[in-house]
C-alpha cells in the first residue's frame, strides 16, 4: 500500500479522523517514509495527529518532547482513550511510569513516551534512549527552541545531541504553529534535521480582528486592559509580562491567574477552570497545546517581545472559525524590558574556561564540579560553545574534533551570540513597528512570516479607520527576492514599498531600509 493511502487508513481506522487536512497528510506521509519533517500549521490545525499517525505507520516507540506537564497529560490521555500505549514521564509521574517507559523501549512495540526537555538532560534517561529502537522523535511546540531555549529552557537547545546519540537515528518531526524564517532555520540547525520536508500552511487567521490601543501613562493602559476584557462577549485570555501583573489583573477582574510560580496543583486547577470556559489571566506559556475552540478574545496587557510570540498567543482564540478579537494595549516603555532581556552576552572568560575544561568526555555534573559553575549557567555556555565548534553535546560533553583553542572558541561563541542578540533585537523592533503602524496590520504580520500579501485585510483597526494604504511597488526589489548587503550579507526581502524595504538578513535579523538610500548608495544587490 502506498504511504499516502496507509496514512489515511491509520487516521481513519485507528485514530478516528475521517479526513486529514492537506498539511497533516503531507507531513505524516513524509515521516512515515522515514524522512525528517518541519511542519508549521496554524493553531487548531491538528499537529498532534501528524506524529500519532506517523508513529503507528513506522511501527515502533515514539518519543514526544512536550514543554508543559498539562499538555503531556492531555495528549497521553487522548491516545490511551483510543486504546494505544502512552506514557508521560515527568517529575509528577514517579518510578512506575519510568519502568513502564523502559519496558516499552525494550520491547520495541508501538507506543508514545512523552517527556519534557529537562528529562532528556538526565543521564539515565539518555542512556535508556540511546540504544532503544525509537522510530520517531517529535519536538512539539518546536518554536520553543528559539523563543525559550536560549534563556529560559536551555535543555531545548540540546535536543540535537539527544537525536544524534541514538544507535539508529529515528525520523525527526518538528511541529509548531508559528515560526518566522529565522526561527525555522534555527529549528532545523539545532535539531540537525536531514533534508527535512517543510510543510508550511497559510498563517492567516482572518476570523481574528486585530487591534492595538496605545497609551503614554501606565494608569490609562491598565484601565484600558480592564475595559477591553469587560467589553468582550464570551470569555478569553489576558496575557501579562510578569507574574505580579497576572495576579493584579486577576484580582481586578475577579478571575483566576496562572504563572510559573504557582504550585503544580494550583496550575492544574487554573487550567481546568480555563478549559471549563472561564476567562483567565496568565503569563506567556499558558494555553500552549490547549485546543479549546470557543475562546473569543486575547487581550495583551502589555506588548509581547516579538511578533512570533504575539501570533502564537492570539492564535488561541477563534479556533471554531467564529469572529474573535485580539487587542494589544501598548506603551512604548513596555519594550524597554524586552530590550533588556535581549541585550545580555555570555562572558568570554567563562566561555574560555569551559572550553579548556573539556579536555576529555565528561558528564555535565563532572564538568560543573571542575569549573565551579551552577548547572544552569554551564548549560547556557555549552549551548553557545557547541555551534562555535568547541564541544559536542550528547550523553557526555566531549571535545569537538579539530576544535579551536579555548580562546578562539570563546571569541567565536561571543560572535555567534552577538548575531543571535542582533536578531532578537530586530524582532523587538518589528513588534514596535507593528504596534505603532498606521497601515494594515494583518498584511504586515503575514509578510513577517514570509507570505507575499498585497491586499489590505479589512479586519483590523487601521483598516476600520480607513488608514490602510494600497501597496505601491518600490521598483527595486520584490517580496521574496534574495539580496545581498555589503555589510549585513545575504537576506530576504519581506516587504517592498515606495518608501521602505523590510529585509530579513540571515545573520543580523530584520532591518528596515529607506528605498531612497538603498537606491542612491547601491546598498543591495540581487543574490
């Protein structure tokens, strides 16, 4: 039976899906053929079905890396309800779940093991996996590799080493709802995907009305957040930048709040309240992987740090296809905190010390003891030394073949970190542009994600006010065209208008360039 027919049969007869969407079918078929796949499908498009179908078609254990305990639990419960083997191994599951997972791996039978990225930092877990006949390795919410990995979830950055440590390399699936071009490239690089099939479907969510309300004073912004929630029909999500803001707004609105500082039982209780149909106030991770269709609004109490984060979060409303509202309450000062987080750089002396200490294969615990650094700090340094060619990260930390001297490795790592921070700062500036613009917001947003769109959407506040302008071609370059800048190197034109070009440079991120300056100084050449 050809792969496509086999995929459809599994979806129908085993998982109960009468019909697959085109993106699901293409991605599941690629994985079922043993090919790596990066699938970027809109929120609510059924990404979990992709790895479920592929794992059954491949006929062996599947490892699913999932960032949140609640998400692991929901996905495992849904599979068990269909009579399949699914085990979540995390801090709450205890020894019985670990023994059950080890038995599944030893048997080579079809089943699913859900792990958080931190579990894969454990030597015993990695040892169990290294020799196991795993057929599929899935990274769910793969955008976390870029949006959380560098600063908040460094274990995401080590998943490539986990994959390479398998005795027989499995097919690898990277799944997410949102990834702009630089995020896609980082996912592929960090996971060392091999000739991946890229399945990218339409980013547009036309049912969501986009609006930004701007303020100078914090008190006015706070009052507007409360008014925006109270004026909406139905229930929704309010996103805040800090835990303190989540608690404060929840108290003012008389609803539950969720953030990472809550006890696990309280977090689970808040999730159940939200799943039952209530409004909730939360920090950014909340809602990931949840498939509640009737969320009618998302209100941002302050501007997110990037359009990637913004689009992930507004994608949690309107999944039933009915009209929904995304309202962002913006103060320019909010972006100052984001810039602060995007400004840090690793210490070059610490990098050189770590590179010098890795003179033979070591466990992370041995290395941390040798150089007297906390494990979290050590993980951050290793994550920039690996792409600098100094170390190899697998079950052990090993010297990389042909590696540079410690000083050279540290200098290269700082250079690479500088490029990353440049991209991060440019993403902040794109968020600022979106918040302050007087043109069609959806058109700009979709172009940011690489879609060539020319028409105004007629479903954002600027279109409502008659402010959106027709596109006038710049005459120099077209969206989607590759170019080269004499200083910033190769890039991709995202937006080309009469007065400005927006270019995504491979190493330096997003830049806005004056068309007049580009033309007069011949700054860009066709690639």
